[in-house]
C-alpha cells in the first residue's frame, strides 16, 4: 500500500461508515471508524507512527485503537 492507497482506504471507511475519521470528536461511530482503519493498516504492516501521522494522532493512540478493536472482535466471536 502506498500513500495514494492510504487515502483510498480513508475514503472507503468514511463512505461505508458514513462518517469522517478525521472529525475532531469522540463520538463512538467516528472512533470505531478510526479503529477499523487502524486495524486494516496494521494488517498490511504499517508502523504505528505512519498510521498515527495519517490520522494526526500519537502512536500511543494507535496502540489503544489496535487493542480495543481486537477486544471487540474477540468478544463477537
């Protein structure tokens, strides 16, 4: 995945979830969109810093998103 692919993924997540993952709020549907976006990029091997830069978030936030989405996925299995 390249820079253009990252933008395409952002647009897909925004379109499917009818949200804006860059919104400056903590509404659940926005945060879950960010978590899904983070999960996909981590599975493609992107670094925490690169994902964080694409969302304008710190790498520790990306760690939190990754752990939280994994818990949600495990709870639904």
